[in-house]
C-alpha cells in the first residue's frame, strides 16, 4: 500500500506495528524534470538518526498504474545501490534518472520513502512528483475530486490549463472522442445531460509532449428496495444449481448506493449493476448472471456516500469484498507471479487500481481440493497431550511455501510432534510479513501458495496424526481491508486512509479501546464485527478443516479501556494499561461466544488464547464448558526462568509457570513454552550471555537446550516449541538481513524482529551436524514419551528456583504392571558437575528413559552425578516405546522388493499403508491375511515407505522400491 503526503516520518516497529520518532521533508531538484533527466531527492530530518537509510521508490504511468521498481530490492533487504548519501547530520540525498532507476519509460508520477535496510524502520510516503517539464492542471474536476457524483441529466464544465503555452486538447468519453480544441492556452468544455456512468480522459499535447488526465462521472442513484434472496450471506454466494450466476451481498451502513464494476461489465457499470437494497437488513445485493463456468472474473464495489458524509470521508470508495476468499492487487501480485509460488494466479485486471475480488463458478475452481479418503475421520490429539510446533512459513525453508512443509513431513514425523501451529496465513499487506497485518481474514495470502496447497498440507498432517492450528489476528485490520476503506478518513484524497476511520464505521473504533493498539482496532461489541469473526471461523474450519485457532492479542477484545487524555501522558498511559490488564466482563463474554460458535462447527476444536493476563479472567475461559471436555487453553510464556537456566546466570529460575496450577484452572489448560516468535532464542541467550565459555560454545549450548526440553515438555499439560528449537537455532530473532543484531533496546531506530531470517538449518544441513542431530533426537524421544506414556498425564511436583530443578510425575491409577507409574527428572544448569539427590519414591531398578538403560537405586536419597548442562530422566519401568514396534525383531518380511506389480507380507495384517518418502499416504489396505497380495501397479516408480500393523497392533515400517 502507498500513501502520498509531503511531510514524512521516520518510524520503527513497535508491537507488530509502527511508532513515530522523528519527521522529515522530501524535496526533488529540479522541481520540473523529464524522465530521462537526473534529479536529486533530499530528505531533511528534524532530528539526526544514527543509522543508514535507503531509498524506496514507486511510480505510476499515465493510466495511474504502478510501475515496477527493480532497484528497490526486497522490503526486508534493500538493494545496496539504493543507499542514501548522508550530506549532513540530518540530511540524506539520492540522485537518479527516473527512466534508468525504474527501468522503463512512460513514467507519469514518482514518489519515495526512506527506510532502514531491513524495513523495520520506515518513513511515511512522500507526495507524488509529476514527471515532465510540461505540466497540466485539471481545474475542474480537481485532482482531489476526480470521481464526480452528479444527478442524472445534469453536467458540469471541464477546465484545464498547462505550463507551456498553447496546446492541443482532446476529450474522450468511454473511449469515444467528443471534443477537440487545438492551439489554445487553456481548455473549457461543458458536459451536459449525462445519464450514465462515464469514464473521461483529457489528452493534452504540445509537440512531442503528451499528458493524459482521467476522471469519471458516477450517476447519483437510489437503489431499488427488494428483499435479498433467501439463504444468502455477506460476500460472494455461489449457486449450487446454476453455475452461471452468483449473488453478491454487501453490508455498508450509512452508504447511499453501490455499483458493482468488474470484468463481466468491462469495469464500466451501467444502471443494471446498481445493487438493490434489502428494506429490512439494509444490505446491498445483486445477482450477477450469464457467467461462464470455470472462467475467472474479478470485481470491485463502488461504494458511494453522497449525503451527510463525515469530514474528509471520500464520496466514492472502490473496494473488494470484505468476505473475499481470493483477492488480487497490483502491489503484491507481480512478485508472486515472478516467484511462481502460486501457479495459474489470475492476472490483475489492466487499468484498475486497488484490490479486486476473484469469482469463479463451477467445480474446478480455485477453492477446490480432493481430500484423501482415510479409514476414519481425523481424531485430534487430546489437549493434555498436545505438543505444538509453532511455525512461520516465511522462515521455515528457502521457497517460503506450504510445499516446503509438505516436503518436510518426515521431519515433523521424526520429531514426534502432534500439532503444527502456523503463524497468520490470511491475506496480509506485502509479501514479507509475520502475517499479523491482516487485511482479508477469509482469504489465504498468496505468497505461500494456493488454497489447494494449504489443504494438501492439512490433509497430509492429518494422515500423519498431526493437528493443524492457525494463529488468527482478529483484534484489528490494516489499510487495504474494506472494513477500514469503506469508512476511512482520507484528508489528501489519494484513495488511502491517512486519518483512521470515521465514527460511522460499524466494525472498528476511531481510537483503540485498549493499550495494545496495532492497525485499526475492531469493536468486538459490534454485531457486524461478531458476524465477521464467526464467518472467519467458519471459513477455516469448514473449508480448510483447521483443527484449532490461537487467538492473537485477546486483551484487545474489550471496549472498556480507551485512552483518556488528562494532560499527563505517563499517568494516562498507565491508567489505560492497568484497565486493559484487569478483568473486563465484555471481553470475557464475547470470547466465550466466539468459542461457542467454533465448538458448534467442530465440538473438538482447539481454542487457544494469547492473553498472558490475570488468573481471574483466564480462569473463566479455561474452565468454560470443561465438563463437556472443552475449555480454552491459555498461552503461558516462561522465557525468563528458562533463559536464566540455560545461561547459568542469576535471576528468576522458577519454572512452575509451565504448569500454572496457581491460576485455578480445571484440568491442564496451560500451553507452556520456554520460547516463541515473540521472544528471543534461548540458544542465542546462552551463546551470548552464558556464564562460562563452555556454555557459550555451540556444543555446550546445545547440551543445555536438550536439558531445557527435559524440564519443559514432560510437565503434564499441552506444550509448545518454536520452530528449530529442536536444532538449536542460535541466531537472535533480532538478526537483520545483513547479519547484524538490532533489538528493541538498541539505540538505532527499528529492531529487526520481523525481518526475514536466513534458512541456515537447511542450507547448512544441520541434520547432519552430530550435536544438532542429537538435540533433535532428544526432542523426538521426549515428545514420544510424553504422547505415548500415560504417566505423563499424572500428578506432578516441580521443584525449581535454583540451578538444579527437578520434576516428579506419578500416576497411581495405572494398573499395568509393565507400565511406567513414576518419573524422576533431574537437571544441572550450574557451571560445574553436581551430585544431585534423586528423592526417588522407592529403591530398586530404575531406567534411564532416553535409552532404557537400567539404573540401580539403593536408597531413595541416592545421589546422581550430572555433568554441567546435563539431565537425567528415570522411569520405574522401561518405556513401552521399546516394545510397541517390532522393527528390531525382523519377523516381518516384504517380498518381492523391488517389484512392479505387487508385494506380499508373511504376517496377517490389520492395516497396511504406503507412504511417499515425504510422508504422504498414497495407498492403503484394510485387514488381509498373509496369503494376500498387495497391488501397487498404479504407483509411480520410486521409493516408498510401507507401514504394517499386524494382528496385535504392532507396527513395522519398511522401505519398498516400485520399479
């Protein structure tokens, strides 16, 4: 998104947003210039900035269409060639020739901003500077009002002037020439009896110099009152019986009328495309007919407010549908097409601007996917047994796509996690983002791949016993969202909000009603907002089969905590913060209603709140409908104590918050985690601030990371790990694209928290680094124990607060004499070896659960010698993981191997599954005797994994070659 204003502000990311720190003015010299002429851009800052700044530029052609800017580089990594020259303590300059910098000709207007190399800090945008010494001024209509709204049959006079003396003027209406004036200094022509929406272009020429000015006329209209068709809802409604039509429904309170412009009417809507209005609901609607099934169409709403309009609110707003499931835009899509990450992405319609909604009727639409039939519907893992893997698609692998995760399914399976939580994947601004700057909550962002790929990922996860959870940011929207645009304040008339929203906005607040403001704050007491949120839930649960939501920033769901200005910013800010962090009844109520709706769609849906608040409020959600097996899970961030432990430093080392029994929750409803996307890497903390050289070494930090896993994951209740903790990611999350580290405490403006990270774990093949692979294996073993051994859901005692925390887990209800009933976990995070008292429940033979080796305990107070950074995990019995599989026994054989048509097995089976090497189920067989053949002639040649479950439900996996 681009905004165009003269005064610009250098800003940096705060809480997933921006905060102003100083200001600057951008100028261009010379003032009048041609596209092939050298110009100098100057930024004059109010206060000095101690960092390098880079130029970010964009341009438009005569049709007001964006022109590519290859010299910009990526937002998160500016091109070195665009570095500004510092000519004074507060002055930066850049010299360029437009046609060379933009690598094109036909440039009409250019604009700029200044930014840090990583994009964490940026200015607001400059005004547009007109290109060409020959300049034309459109007097009537003015540039600020190029969309004239008039009554049918009336008109006005078109007036223009230029800087170069006599010129030729040609006026066109809908592509047809209607007037010519030659060799005149200024232009005037009356338009009369206009009865339909009309596009006008005024071409002014003087020799070889040509300027085109465009404007449009919208006929003032009164919509027909008529009930909207039954069983239709806001957005695009496809007909189940007629693929040649769709019904569009838009709820736009306080607006007078709405036209629909699209590829089906050549973007010039006649009166036939004026939306009707339901007299009861006030919603606008229209049926679009005569569509060709499977053909891609695009459209926008032209939303008009011509009466009693708030100050600085546009009379006409062109916007996509707020309930779009696929949107195209002329800002992000060109890069997506170049990258090829979204095959067959429809082209953005030529000559248009702003977002457009995609419509495609028929069966083989962009929404379709053939879900693989499995033996039974996916059964979600129990909440208490969840091991959630938090992943950011952008920073997971080199291509930054869902296919990357699909291709690494064996990695997830090997790690033994049972849930993946994806950071926001809904349509967000830009292509390089954490995703919290959401604009369309029902649409999938295109950067990571098409809908079918996310569905394939979900399908594949389910086939492998892994639930998929989405991180959803429903506290706010950003500037491209129709929820903001339709009621925006646009003081400079450039079609983008630069003053928030008007008081008429039925979804959003003019100012945030809580202290954690980002984007445009949504009003969750509004019926329209509640409807929007529930439609969002329905889309992802039903269309994508998502198993749960992690609700971002739930503290923002209150209306009770506005900023009250008494003249003391510190006190006023503290008062708002205190209000936001205290229990708010409206927030409790609406969030219960939201999870009620998700459970109405999926009774076993996971609800997770990132509240990080007081126990009184969290209790009400965690205990809500708990007797039905529901209840909300709460995030519990434990970064501080685990940081002190891995560093071997003083400070808080109490890890009991990982269980949070003091909050009064019924059952285990705390998702504890030592690190997440919002906190730095424990490995970085150890290597940067460790209390000894051994701790700061890679091997030493990795060893301690294994011990972190041992004293976090086994604690009863759901747990989470942030991607690549299991491989010992040791770069700070504040690492910039150039490798430097710039965090929130740095004197430079703009930390690099949100910057794109290098994918070292794959480019450097960390799985082949023995120490890192050992950490992965430790996580995998602990995860498997947690999921498969019933005792890890038992009672627990956590002793912590020092460098030798210990955990005791027991379950006396277990009756199986061969099962583990007692767990003793000891650890040593001090800088030297320690003899630690085990406090075993009883003497006898215990087993090191990491390898099931025996350990004799003579007396319960026996000491266990543990090296610095090490841990021990003992069970009173060896793990059943050693006996549930029969891979090591060798009695199961597959023959012939390789084979082209079939294979046989020498045991009776309950189930046989054939997987690709990436973990995708490609063929399955139900119960068969050992005399049966397994037909595989339809498989492509290659290597497969055959998973055999015998009559006793023992499992063996074997490699098989299809030739």
